[in-house]
């Protein structure tokens, strides 16, 4: 059981005139209207730090605070390997199944939660993210200098990231590029989700076939942009979704079933796909040395033995 969490947000103009109950019901569809009404009536939701009724009308600039009670989090692999550590940064190997940031049912059972326990006074800050089901290399900053310098490298596309991915068999060339734009589209359970979209942002992935098997194809994917779920979306958009991906299907769009129950819709945090952050390269913010790391992939994503360096 964790210690609960406090979610605080400021009301935007677009929500002016909505009731508190309608606001939470429409914005956070993981819970029913009855659930939200019960929480508001119990005093778990405050408006400008004052208890309110569910029918209270919202105005721009007000602050809503939801005090979530402690809950039992789903079990996930919590151990991770530190491959490099100095006063400026960390490079770690994240296991598949471990979320990076708090969200949904996860708080302490996240990489950030575990890092806070290990570094309570200076918790490292992720420079980039990996999906919950993705394993492999992550870069984190431990100093203000590193955070600023590494974030700038990310914006300028100077951080080199290479992934291993497993897809089905198909008529794909040995090398190809994907430049499908990625943006937000509506989602019945989450409000929106990232997917292939003509109105999205420019995205670029380079793909190389490493090994063709009778029932699968091992790929190496270098991403030149860092859009959310880029590899999953790009490969699905190209007609080769990741094997085991419960969310993204051919076309680079989410799979939506016909159930009216939001809990039955797949979400980005669902696992089962095969994706691994294999190589990571960047410039050290203090020494200006060029650093490169590799992380041993899971067996199904290996084409030959490798070692973490």
C-alpha cells in the first residue's frame, strides 16, 4: 500500500461554467460519475483548498485538488541496473514492465519512485522516456547543468538512440525510412492518444532488417525525432506493427474494441510488445566527452551475444 497522492490543477478558460462533477467525469474517464460524486462528497476534492459540492461551478484560475487515498499498486519489476553514474548523470537499464513516471495505478512502482527512494535528496530527472513495456537504456540528469545541457542535446537531436524491435514477417526492404507525422487523436477512455495523424508533428525513423525468421523479423530502428510511442506508431503505420502490441495496429492507429466499458480499451501502458533501447550516445555535459552505451537485449531481440558497456 502506498501513501496516496495529491493531484493539483488550475482551471482553464475552456472549463469555465462546468460543475466540479462534470469536470472530473469528462476529463478523467478512468472513474465513473458515481465514483467522482462519492469522492467529492467525502471531501477528497477541494476547490481553492475548500470542500465543495459536486454541483459547484468552476471559474478560470481556480485550483482543484484531488486527494487520492492510498492504494495497492500492481506488481511490476522494480530492479534496474546502473550502467554509469557520476555527479552529473545516470545511465540505467530499465526492465520491461516498469513505468517511468507516476500515472494511472502506479506511483511508488515506477522508475521515478524507486529513484526517489535511492536518491531522496536529489532524485535524478529523466531526459527522455521509455514506454512501460520497453526495456533498455535511459539517461537521467543529476545536476542542473546536466539537465539543461542534455535537454538541449535532445532538442537539437544530438542524442543518438537505437532500438531493437520485433515484428512479423512481411515484404519489407532491408533498409527503409518512415516519416509519418504523429499527433493527438481522440480516445474514448483517455480523451486523446498519440497516433499517426496528418495533422501531427514531423517524425523520422530509420529502419534496418537484422534477421528474418519464419515467424518474425528482427529490426534495428534509429529515431531522429522523439515523439511519444514513435517506433510503435511508425512501424504499425508502415504495415509492420510490433509483435504482441495490444494497442497500435496497421495504419499506426490504436485498436478500439466495441465495448462501452472504458476499462476494456487498450492503453499505451499495456505491455506485451517487443522493443528495447539498445544503444545510446551523447556528449557529457561537464567533460564534453562523447559517451556511447549498449544494453544487452532480451533473447528474442538478440542476433548475436552482446555485453553492456
